[in-house]
């Protein structure tokens, strides 16, 4: 999904908040698009070793203000970031409570329809109109579930 339409869209969003699409910001957007999972600052340091952590963080904050990037809460103290759903697509997260890994998952259309129906009635019982939802599934990833070698 790293293509001209992505960059065009990001540039437009940044312009709406009077920000320019600098090379550093572009690098961060490409990294997020290529990673395919919510990345922490530590992940960014691994994926783009030449990009200083402080600049990476600053770019993420700017991109978040422009509505291009969303902060994802994991199970540890580290923030993770991904491209906003309006840019990618609606999805959910599998959060490993052991290693902190966050995996993107896209449910079926039938799942989303059923889920929206249940959530709408739950919200309506409080006089609340639901527009959208976020759902993270907590558990253990396949690596953490694998039998540990005996020491
Ligand atoms: Zn894990
Ligand atoms: Zn959903």
C-alpha cells in the first residue's frame, strides 16, 4: 500500500493542519505502511536505524495530529502506532500479554455486522448512539505459546 495515493492523502491531511509532508514524515509513513502491524518506537529504531528516536517520535505526534496516525495501546508501557483506519481499513488487534506483540486482524463482514448489531443495542440501552468500535483481543501469541526449551 506504499504508493502515490497514500502519500497524496497524507500530504492533504497534513496541509489541513498547516504542516508540510517532510522527508522524515514520509519515511515514518512508509515504515508504518510496510510494517503491517502497530510499531513501537523500539520497533522503529530497528526498522529504520538511521532515524533518531526523538525525530521518529516527533513525526508520529505530528502525523497523529493530522489524523494520519493512531496510537494503539498494548499491554505494556510502550505506545504503538499505526496508520489511521480511514487510510488503511477497519481491523482489530490481538495483544500478547506476555511479550507485548500486537497483531492486526481483519474480521469477516458477517462478524462486523453481528458485532455492530450487538454493540448498537448495548449502547442504545444507555441512550448512546454508536458510530464505531474498537476491540482488542488479549492472550498469548504463537511464539509465547510454543513449549519452552528445557534448561
Ligand atoms: Zn507473545
Ligand atoms: Zn470491527
